[in-house]
C-alpha cells in the first residue's frame, strides 16, 4: 500500500456546499469564495465571519454566496474540510519525498505538513482553534484524527512493518495531541512558537515510541 493511498482512504469532499461543483467554473467560484472566507477569518476570527463579508471580499453578490453555502456555518465547514484535504496532500508529499523507514520519521512528515499549513494557509489556525466544529463526526475519536488514523495505521503496518495492534487508536490520540499543541504554538506566535513546536514533536514521539516496534 503506497502512502498516496492515504488520500483515498481518508479524504472526504464537503457535504456542506449547497450545489455540487460539477463544472470547472463552479469549482473555481467556490475556491474563490473560500479563499475570501479564509482571508476574513485570518483577520477577524471565525466568530465574526459573515456571509456578507465573504461576498464583499470575493467581489461577489450575496446571492452567489448563498448559491453554494446556506449560511456561515456551511462556509466554515467547507473551509475546515478544505484545510483537511490540504493537510492530507501535504503529508503525502512529505511521506513520498522522505520515504520514512520508522514510525517516528513518518509522524515527523505529518507534523511538518501541519506546521507549514499553519504558517501559510490563511485562517488555518483559527479553524483548528475552533475544535473542528465543522467536520462531520466520526466514531472513535475527533473527526480529522479518527478519519486519518485507520488508513495511516494500515499504511504504516504495510510500509514500515510496525505492529498494528492498537496502532489506529494510538495514532488518533497522538494526532489529537499534536493538533491541539500546534494550535497553541501558533496562537502564541503567528510564525509558530519554536519551543511549543519542538515540545509537540517530543511529546508525540514519546507517546508513540512503544508503537514503533517492528511486528
């Protein structure tokens, strides 16, 4: 199983868009609206975001926003899911480029992807700080970590030869911890507090160390 299978195994498309973007023009319009929403959230936070602000920033009519998003929560939902997709794709790029041979090296690829998104993706930290209010619920853990933990565990067992017993559960907890700590790092410092980022790496590595044993 290749690392790229992580995307097909964990990625979901937004169910919050009113009209599915079946044409390239619609897809581009939705991307423009989400870019505008991300910029607004980066400036004022998620609590103050309104559909009117999205329309104004995007240079679109309010009717255009409502064509795709019934309310501000739907906008936040789509932003959250887009951020999750970009995290997955960045993680896979890191994994494919690095070709890790240990669990610790593989998790480093994921943390690096998250750190880069916090630094470069407008509104990403604010959305993560919102405690994933917009992501669909997934049994067994918080939405994004639970959605990714199972496929990750299967890939790590196949690619790294680690013991799969209880691995998905440990990955769920590890990713949840990393998510919360990285948010704190970027709340402290918009560029990411170095000490908090390193503490995240150390804590996650320590927690997963027993799971890194070869099967």
